[in-house]
C-alpha cells in the first residue's frame, strides 16, 4: 500500500524510515534521529533529524524541527529549519520557517514568518555555526 502520492519526491518516499513514532504514541522530550524519520504520534519537544522527516496526518509536533527535508501532513507548533519544506493539504504549521525551497498544496496552512535563502553545505545562508 503506497503512503505517498505520485507527486512525492522519489528521494524521500523511497528511503527506509529509521525512526518511527507511531499513531497514539506520545514522546515528551527532544528527539534526535539519524537518516529518515516518520511521526504519526505526538512529540512534545524539539526534533533534529539528519536527513528527512515525514509528519503524518495524525502527527503533532510541539517544538522546533531541524532537518534537511520535511513533508508536513500533520500539525507543527514551532519553528522549522530545513533545506526543503513541503506542506500538504492537511498540513498546518504555526511557527517560523527557514528554508531554501517551499511547496504548499492547496489547503495547507502556515502562520508565521518565512525566511528563504540558498543552502550552502547543509546550512542556509546567514545561519550561525553551531
């Protein structure tokens, strides 16, 4: 059964998910994950994923997210810093976004500031080194 639409980037939808927070699960605290992660439950804390993050329709994040690419079907209350951000028709982001590319489907919602800049070596221009 395909979870992704045909419009989904091949790079993200063919990747093996290394971390999964399933529907009904609640994580209180920060989440750090290598490779790719999918969240269908609730995370109350900041998220750092090295490669990419898929936030499912039932997924809820209350915290900031840092990753290379993110596809949002669920709800985010917090800031996002990613090279690529996709907000699907069911997606809702309440917070600031820093990205190089942004795609929003009809029905997708973003309430917050948007800052777009090219990405150099995994960081957006102007981003302070850690």
